[in-house]
C-alpha cells in the first residue's frame, strides 16, 4: 500500500521481503557456527587452563583497565577502605601508646587531638587521606612518629587516587568507545562491478568529527590442510581492498562501500553461490584511525560469516544532494537490491571466458605468451585478435629447411599464439 501511494519505492519493499526470506527463523533450532569476531567487535575467544596467572600481576595497570567496571569499582572501594582501616589502627595505637585514651592524662598535650576511641581514629584517618580537614582533630608536635605516619598516609592516598583516575580515564577513552558510533552493514554482498564479481560491505560514521588516517583491513579466517596433512584450524589470509591509491586508506566523510574484487590470488576466488553456504570461512573487517577531537587511536571490528554474505545483490545509494549539500539517509544503510549475476565462481567464469569460439579450449589463456607485433617481431603479454587460429609463433617450414649436420636439431615448443597478418 505504501509503495502504491509513492511513499516507499517498490525496490525497497522487495528488498525487505527478500531479506526477511533469507533471514533464518530464530524459532527453528539450528547449529550456530562459532565466530572469532562478533558483530559488536568483541573477540569470541575463551582462554582456559592458564597456569601462569602471576604474569597478570606483573602488569597491574593493564590488568585493572581490562577488568569490568563492577570489578574495578569493587577493587578501588576495597583499597580505600583497607587503607583507612589500616591507618585508623595506626592512629589508635599511637594514641594508646602515648596515653591519650586515658581520662586522667587528657590534660597532657596529645599526639592527635580529639581521639578518644577507635571510631574517632577512623574518622581522623579519612580526614587525613582525602584532605577534608574538619578542624576538630589535628596532629600536634608532641609525637614525631605521628608526623611520619601523616606523611606516609598522604603519599599512599595520592598513589591510590592517581591509579584510580588513570584507570577510569583509560577505560572511558578506550579504542572501542569511539567505535560505538562506527556502523557496518549487517550483511555483505557479492555483486558484479566493472565486469568482475566483487565482495562489498558498507561502513559509516555517525559523528561529525572525522577519523583521521582511517584504514580498512580485511582478513579471511578459514580451516586449511597443508600438503603434509597438517590441519590448521585458524589460517589468516589478507585481502586487498580496492583503492586507486594502492593503499587501504579511506576518507570516511560519508558512508563508503568497501570492495574487494574476486580475482586470481584472492582467498574468495573459488567461491560460488552454491558453495557459499557450506564454506567454512569468516571475513574479518578491521577499521583503524585517529579520533580528530581527542587524538586517541581507535579500532572498530566486525565479521561476516557465509550466512551474512548475500550473493547477487548490491547496496542502494544513501547519499543525495539537497540544497547545496550532501545528505545521508541512514534508513537505507543496509538496504540491498537484486542484480543479474551468474552463480558461478570467479574461477569458473575465468575458465569459461578462456574457451575460444567453436568450443575448443586454448592451450594457454588469452593474453599470455609472445604474439606478432609487426613485421617479424613478437611481443609478450598481448591479446590475440578474435577469430585467430591457434598456431605456433614460429614457422615449421624453417625447421624442416635446417641443414642436417652433426649437431642435433632441437624442436621448439609451442609457447604462444600467432596472429594472422
């Protein structure tokens, strides 16, 4: 109804219906494939049977930063309470040793005024460490030991405060905090681009502050078996991102479609529409950069499993020009449209294109080997003209005309195609 009224185009509704159809039913029980990187960017790896637990204590600061908030707050609260109780006991012992707790010696100058019990010693310990100073209790010059305890407690309190503030700052300024506003498309697509099958996904930034020196890195994790029969459960292979600058750097001023051409040398070269569902692969996306406002490095991660890769679909445009500026419609961020595409893999398509007209297969793919480049000359890497017959690049008559002699004539092999004059 909305499409008939013109509120929504027909293509978007068809896209929604196709996505709902392709999306698995959550009510049906199925075996969910494990993944290394979740959609939120966290690593789905559990470390077990670690015997050398003491290594974590050698780097206490990093261990504190890696802890959860509730655990960090519990540790800081316990540290403050323990230090207050420890020095409260020290102040109480000083008062007891000096005799300040005895009523008959209250006329004498005490070490700390107004300390009559352990409770008053605990309150004085809090006042010293957090520098509140209500004025009711103070250290006198009667006991030099009390002055030393005062200095030690102040130094220890500053150390605890510095560690707590540093951990809180690092936890709030972690690289994944800025990544909360970096979004990736839920699905990746495989569609033809410039005549070649291309793996594509979309990335966007919700904030106006840009990411400086942003780079995108793609990796494929798959289970491989070596020629010796060794099974490698986690084999990481890099994927080259298509960029005219010959680098992985991007200018993330608006949502971009990151692409990778499925060509020879690509880990996805032999991937087809039929083998995609059963493929044991996971494409990991890592976006790194520097936050413009804070100068802190950040990193955003996501991954795509075969169930999240749509074959024969492409992303719709989300950028439009309105009133002299570009506008981005994030409601269409993950929308896709079907395109006409073969279900064969890129490898099968290359093999099909290598077959000449007439059904005879070339002994060597087109575009390789010496071919005629003029009168009596040959060049390497040229493409034979259409309809040219496969024949040796040398003249067989010349070989028969060679004079016989003691030297044995060596027969040349056919290494290329020769074009007709």
